[in-house]
C-alpha cells in the first residue's frame, strides 16, 4: 500500500513563505509523477504543480515565479517552496503520486495524501 504524508502547512502573513513536504512510502513505481493540488473552501481541487521522476516540472499560471516544486528520489520526498504567499493561496494542499503500467490501455495508479492546511492572512 502507498502512503503519502504531507507536512509544513500553517498560518502565515501575506508575503511570507512556507515549505511543504510530502513523504511517500510503499510500493511506488520508479517512473512516476508527483504533484501538489490545492482545494479552497467551496471549490474543486486543482493542480498547483507537478514534477516527474526525471525532474520535468509544470506549474499553474497563478503560482509561476512564486512556488518551486522539487523532489528527492532517494528519499521518495517531494517539496513545494511557496514564496510571496497571497490570501488567495489559502487552501488545503494535497500530495499526489501517479504512474501508468502496461500496454494500452495502460493501468493508472493514483494515490493521495491527507492534506495540509495553508492559511494566508492579509
């Protein structure tokens, strides 16, 4: 079974910084993508940033230049450095890992963490 444990959330003033961590354990395929999603109250969960096991990254437009995603494959840990935080960044942040195996149609495996709250005050 795969387990994802997030940490690093909290309360911060606008303009401040936080660093989120996601520690993964269990049987995880080495060729995978890890991502951070956010979910604000009353809104759908949405992608914030993702990183492949090879280091390719992608970001949603609203966090480009402020957030940096990274990972340590040896530790099976992913990070999200969040700088210049804004009140609209307030949300629960979820860690996600996914991979595909086999031939088409490939079987998709996807797992979620329990989430960590980030609150940015104005």
